């Protein structure tokens, strides 16, 4: 195993384009677990944690978050997404949050990645760069399966981007405990009042992050009735129906963390609570 430490994006891209079987190391909170358990044996590792360009974050209507922005930084900075901050708060321990990054979550591409349902609900774009140039992929097209994506071996994830959707958003998850646990199911809800758009992303309940489109349309209809600019608490029946529709979009399996029935149940409960919480946020 060889390890190369990069300090510039161009150096990373040179390694990706000229060497075979390159594995990118950012915070290492996923990769080192896989190595320690003997699940993978990388031939060539390129460490990118010293590449300052990937730590940039900007917010000016349009938000760009560099791949090396850590979860601790998300909690300490106004990153332009309350839901993303809520997701960051659920991740691991302080030590893990100090090292783990948004780019690492995208690179691992696990359906249980806590920030990924938020990116789906925000309709974020993943920015990829290679020696041939840069391309942008809608998050909905980025994941293709469990820990699989459209990223090519010669490409580096450099950022995630999205339009500022305001404060009416939240993320909820269920797990066997409040920290240091993989989520049983997760739900992100974004109500973009300015653009009159609702986004719902579901995690840990299918092979990829799932958009609950029926629930989105139902919620948008509620806001059409009450007015997008006027916060109003939905009726209990409307909140329950939204939760039911969100759970109906899931494609869960039975595993050691939870059954299909339990995952659908918690998604329905979280959906109802999320809508009640977000609908009253200006």
C-alpha cells in the first residue's frame, strides 16, 4: 500500500489520472473502518485533508460547500441549511465530526449517510472535477446503488451546491440510540417558500436516497391553500397523511437494525412531526 499526501487539487487529479486503483482519503471515518475490518485493501491512497481549496464555503443566495467541510464546521457556521446542521449533529462523536466531511459522505454514498437525504431534499448538485474539466451532477442522478455513484475513477468530488431554500427545513432520524449508531431511517423535509417547492429525502430505507414525490405534492397543495408566505400549522389529519405518503415511498428491507414494518412506521411518524415543525417556520 502506498500513501500520497496532496496539498493541491491539481496534484490529486494528476494522481487520479495516472495511477490505477486510487482510493481517496479525506477524514477516514468510513475508509479506515473498512480497512481495519479487512473488507478492502487499497493499493494506492491519496490523502486530501490538506487541500485547502476543498475547505471553502460560500453563501450568497447560491450555496457552495467544499468537499472537506467537516460536520463540526457545519455546526459552528451558518452553512445555509438548518436541516444539514441537524443531520451533522446526529453523526458520531465529536472526534468523528471533527474529521468527517460532506465529501466523504458523498464519496462513500451509503443509503444510511445522514447528510444525503438533506442534499436530496435541497435538490443539490454534486460538483466533480477531473483533468478534463468540471461537471455538475444533480444529486438525484448521483447515487446509483448502495455505495455506488456516477463518479468516475479519475474524478474528485470538489463540492456540493444548492440554492438557499430558507429556514423552513428539518432532518429527523431514528436509531437504536441518539449517537454513535447507524440510522434505521432518516427523513429530510425542505419547504422553499420563495420558490414554492417542497423536497422530501428518505435515507436508510432503500438502495439509494429516495425522494417522496407523492408526499411533496401533497404538502405543496397544503401550502397552496394556506399561502406559501404565511406559516400555518397543518391539521393532525393532514400531517398524518403526509407521513403516510412519505413512508409509502420507502423501499426498506428487514435487517439487524429494523424490520420493514418498523421502518415504515417511524418514517410515517417522522413525516407527520416534520411537517408540523416546518410549516410554522417563516
